[in-house]
C-alpha cells in the first residue's frame, strides 16, 4: 500500500487514531463490514497500546539473554532493511509487544471446489484480498463453517506477524521470537517490504514479492553483515532456506498448472472433475514426499503433507510462492544487487498491468 510513513504512536492516542482511520475508511464503501473493521481496529489498538521500545527491552536486566540477542538481531535487521535495501517502513518494528497466545490472529480463505476462484473481501486502501483475519477463534470457526455449508473449500490458519503497510508503527509480536534468527530476519524483512511496496488488489504479487525480499534479503544480510560472511553457518542456512523456498515455488506452480488444466476441461462434469482433482492432489502429495522433500537443504515444508489439500489451501500458499525463481532470475540479471532489484520493482510494478511481467523467466 502506498501511504504516509508510519508514525510513532503510543498510549491511548494510538487506539483512537486507528479507530478514527478505520471509521473514516468505512465511509468509502458499504461493502466493508463496519462491525468487522471496528473489531479489527480494537484488536490493533490493544497491540499498539501494549508496545515497549526494543532498546528498552534489550537493556532491561529482567530480559533473558536469548531474548535480548534475538531482539538485537531484529533491531539490526530492521536497520539493514532501511539503510541497505532502501525499504521505507517508518517506525515499524522499533517496538515489541508481548502476546499471551501463540497466535496473533487467524486468517480465513475460501475457494470454489471445481475451479481456482477465491472468495474475496474488499477493504478500503488495500482493495480486494483473498483472505480475512480474525482476532477471535470462535468468530473465525463460525465463518469457516458458514462458508463450507455454502459449498466452498476453506483454509483457516494462524499468523504470527502482520503489517499495517506503513500507516502505523507495527510492533514486533513476541511470537516471532520463537523463530531462529534466520527465520526472524526473513520475517522482519518480509513485513517491512509490504510498507515499501503494496499494490491494491494484487495479493499474489505482493506476498510473493515480500517472500523474495525476506528470503533473498536474509541471505544478503547474513552473508554480508560484519561478523558474517559466505562461510558462516547463518549465511549458509539462509541461502539454503531461500533455495528450498524456490524449490517449493516450482513445485506449487507446476501443481497449479495441472489443476488449472483439469478445471478447464469442458468434456467432464463437475463430479468427475472433483474425483480427478482429489486423485491429482493425492498424487502430488506422494510426489512431494518422495521427490521434492529429499531435495530440500534446510527445510521440510511438512505443512503440505499435514494440512488437507484443497483449492483454498493451494491458492493461499500460491499467494506466497508464485514464480519465486523468476524473482531470483531478476536478481541474477542484476548481478546479485538486491537493493537495485527492489528499486526497480518499486518504480515499475505499481504501473504495470501485471507486475509479474516485469520478471524474466527463471526456467521454473
């Protein structure tokens, strides 16, 4: 999303400003549920009010050494994103908020069963998106049940991070501190990239671009930072994870192409399409287990085998894993200059009819 730089907001004022922003947004369209937006605003306001500056937590004698070390990495990674990669993220991730649960929010997606047609919701500023976040488990489960009763595939998943796209000084959720430092840095750069470049209505590009900045950015960070270097454990781990993520992207894109071909057949009725779909998905999981997972260097992506595979889950994953090797091909064409790749996409993607057309073919 384009918009003003995030500002430091603290205390009760932050909640009031957020609710005023959301209330004003409601005037833009009746298609956006006022009750939903106000609930989301209240949840966001509570997070903003509970923030503590990261330096303060690092230097607090009560903070354990592991937490302090991870927060130091988070602080340094944020500076790297702004100073080296050129991301514009305001004051996002300069504070931390302690969460009492493992999950910040639940994200619900839905899709037609016989075609790749996602259920979408329209919101002011961000446009139409194929997911909706819930801060209440009961509400999320009720909405999931209603969608399934209407015949949709659904996918309900937890999230431990978020971005308000630069409108507010997003805090670092304490849930992210459970990641190792490579995952932490990857996630921070991913979320910061949303505030730098977000194209309304282009969810698949937005998330895949952010995955590129997070994965390639973490490798860039650990392989070039003082005390790092190409021969360090963290550099190799970050590179291996980015390589694994691209491998998953190739597999996902291939599976989607196969399913798309099936859904486009007009010689089959719906029941036969669904039977063949189920067989295609089962065979894909077998192939993933036997052929793809053994090629991973540092990951398993076991979720592909443990979650029910349907159109909603597949479309949700494709938001994050579409054409990632092509993003890498762009980076290779620029001789590994990630800041230049980010500048190029930031300048050209918003005006492109299809921003993926800006990417070279990475032989996916």
